[in-house]
C-alpha cells in the first residue's frame, strides 16, 4: 500500500461524497481514528456514552466503531462511520494540541457555548452550518486585517500623517512598502516588532529589521520608536474594533427589537460608535453606517424613556454629520448643529458640566465651519 502524506490529504478540499475515502487512504484513516478515539476518551475524559451523546448517535455505534478499529476491520470502519453520520471523522495531534473535525450534523467533538447554539437556532441553521459560516466570516476578516496597515496609513490619523511624511514620495499602497510592513508585523515579539518598524521607517529594511542599536540622545531615533509604537497601537485598536463590529452584528440576530428592545438599541448605538471610529474601509461609507445605526437606536432611545442615552446618541450624530462626506456640506453642518443642540437639552451645564463643555466645543467647530461655507 502506498504511503500517502496524511497532512497534505487533510489540507485538500474533501468532497461530501463518501467515495472520496479511497482504499489508499484507509490505513492512515484507521490510525488517526484510533488515536482520535483514544485521545477523546482519555484526554477529554469522555465515556463511550458521553462521546455517543456528543455525536448524537447510539452508544452501540461508537462501541462497534472502536471494535472495528481495534480489529483492523477496515471495511467495517467505513460502515460504522456512516452509521455515525460522518463522511469524515479525524483527529490530528500536533505536539500537545489535539484537533478534531466532525462531519456529523448532530454534534461536534468540541465544547460549544450554549450562546452559540442559541445563535444557530435563531438563524435557522444546524450547529455545524453556523460554525462553518462563522469560520468563513472570520477567515474573510483575517484577509481584510492583512490590508489594515495600508488602509490606516491612507487616513488623516496623526500617526498615519507622520509616517507618510517619513515615507517621502512613496505611496503607502506601494507593493514594496506593504511587503516590508507585513514582514515587520510578523516578527514574533512586540518589542522586536517595534524595532523592525522603526528600522523600516528609517530606511534600514535591508538589515532584516530588528537591530536595536540607537542613542537615547538622538531625537530622530526616539521619534521613530514613538511612531512605531503608535502604529502598532492603532493597528491593535483597529483590529479590536473589527472584532467588536463582527460580534455586535452577529448579536443582533439574537437580540431583536421585539424580544430585547433595550439591548437591541444598545447594540445599535455601539455599532454607531464603532463605524464612526472605524479605520478600515471607506470613510464615507463608515460614516453612513454610523448615522444609520444611531438613527435606528433612537427608535427605542427616546428622550422620554431614556433621556441620557438619547442625548448621547444625539451628540454622536452631531459628530457623524460634522464629518460626513456624502451629501451637501451645508445641510450636513445644519444637521450636526441640530443634533448638538438637542443633546444640550439634557446635558445642561448644571447637571453634566463635562459633557456640556465637550458638546459646546464641537458646536463651536460646526458653527465656524458653517460660517465659512456661507
């Protein structure tokens, strides 16, 4: 029998057709299944009955599969796999970590929080379908996050502006710059990443990037380190914001307006904040999303029922319209002023001095901008 590379096989797309488990792969499958059952039973502390319950099958099916594995009855192994409802059941051990995959609709070989099961039920999906959809979502997000540093450097963020000045005439979208930044961000330790970015900004990319020699008396070196730390901080903040958006958009599938009106409004308001401050993606589109979520939140956050939350959303809408890109500049400024003035109806100087001062400053900016546009 040919010795197939199991890892290569595992990494290839497997059809739903049971015929894909060919004879040439069977011995590897048996070995890994044997290891899987042993690890699941001993390491996870599962009895035969508990494993059967997780798989959503009768205990007898698990018992017969274990016996077939032990006795090298390879055809029976396939038969009982199908009895379990699984086209493919694998466990791969890498070091001390055990990775399990189950293709059964009834359950997973990993513990899943009850909240995830509820989300799947609400979405009208099986648990397996929901987890697969979630994995797909986060894989797409991971690809987007790789582009995040370039997106950040093209914004009006203070750190981005300073870095663009350092790059001179080179565009942050330049493929060479993107490649070098990715190398810096892939360095293992945070401290080494800072020095790698510092050296990149100094133009020392050919050195490999982690040279830490610098003089504390050299103002330029200190500024470069400050810029490198600032860039990493912005990237971390942006990544957390993307995770927050993904989490809240998923949560809205459970926390509907009908069932959880206050929680629904809270999530809508939080999404408004996230899109208002979002770095990745189109700034214009993000502001539109922000305005939409705020206005939706106000369907529940009325002045009568939730005066402080109503005022907070009004203030945020003022910020969004002040920076809005789409539409008439004059109309956006008018909307911004209207929302700030609405917020001040609740955020009075006596009751909320800090908020009052903050909104007054924003209102002055909007007023000045409006005067200039006339």
